[in-house]
C-alpha cells in the first residue's frame, strides 16, 4: 500500500517526502480530532470497578 501511495505522488524524491509527511500528519489529525473523540465514549478506560 505504501508503495502504491509513493508511486502516485508527483515530483522528485524531496517533494514526495514532504507530501508523504503531509499525508501522515493529515491522517493523525483526522484520528485525534474526529475518530478518537467519537470513539471515546465506547471505550472502558474511564470506568473503574469498585468490587
């Protein structure tokens, strides 16, 4: 999959590295600001059992 993305990025290697970094940061931002907040109520990490 990474090879598929790498081959479709235009430009020389330095530009491809910057574009790949930008894609990575966009995915991380999407996870932190959209996916994780949506998923958080369904995770049991903040529920403490007393027994």
